[in-house]
C-alpha cells in the first residue's frame, strides 16, 4: 500500500530518560509509562508531520483486569492494547509486577517493547493505515481475517523496532537489555497458538531486525510483502 509515512525519513533519537523504578505498583508503572510515552511522542511527531498528517498525542493508562476503557472492559487476555476511540494505550500493571519476578531488566524491556508496539498502532491510526486495514478486514470473512491482522500487528511491531533502533543509546539497549529486546521482538505466534494473528517468530524477527537497523518506517510496509506467517 502507498502511504507517505514510508518516505517520511528516519525516526530521530530523542533525549529519552525513563525512571529506574520497580514495576510492582500502579503508581510506579504509570510513572514509567508516562515517561516512555513522552519519548515516543517526541520521536514520532516529526515523522508523522513529514507524512503530511497532524500529530495527535496518545494517552497511557495503567489499569487492571475488569477496568472500564473507551474500548470496553479490560479483560484477562488483554495484557496491553491500543484503543483508537480515545487514542489510549492500556496496560495491565499487575502483569508487569509479575514480570519483575523474571528480573528487573526483563520487566523493563518487556514494557518498552510492548509500549513501542502499541504506539505503533497509534501511528497507524494517525496516518490512515488503520483505515486501510479496516477496509481489508471488511473484504474477507472467517479465518481470512487473520492475514490482514498479521500484517497490521507485524507493522506495529516493526514501527516499534524502528523507534527502539533509533533510540538504542538513550534507552541503553545493549548487553542484557539488548538480548531481552531480541527475545521480545521475536516472540510472535508460538505454537500451539489458537489464532495466528501476530505473525510467526521468524516473521517478527525479520521485520524487527530490518526496522531496528533502518530506524525508519520505510522498512515496515508489511502490506506489500508476499504471503507468509
């Protein structure tokens, strides 16, 4: 598909400082998410503007299962999601506390990768890609919905990796933190996943690697790629 975001240039590095907090309370998670969202907004705004679109900020909320959002009730399966109704990114803050059990680095990097992905959906919404996705969705039925879903989700992750690659230094994505990023960026639909809606680990790895190196949405046109998992 054609979209001016692909020719809008690299995502810039920004002076990104996130607090080194333990993600075990709603207050700590909200503070961490607010700081990282600020980094994402400042980095993506000039790219979106160069694509000829007015930038609209997102909002981020640390919630728990059962919370009401502009897109319905935050359910048990909803670890995090983007809601186009209010440009909101919703996170299960209690789950992030469980990630701390795997280590502080794992919890922080999981949050960075997931938040960058969800903000990728915000970029898709701003530049009209989400409308294109909705149109593709409406043209098919049943299991055929999975292909446009994979392309949409892979692209959001790809946009996230473009930002993370551009901001590798301010976010200190080196050593153990870089290894944690690689693990998260390659996750995808692991068998026996009931719905192949986010792309295979191989597809996620390849798109993430290309975007991290290119630091640009130009590496993320999943809509013209050959059919794959």
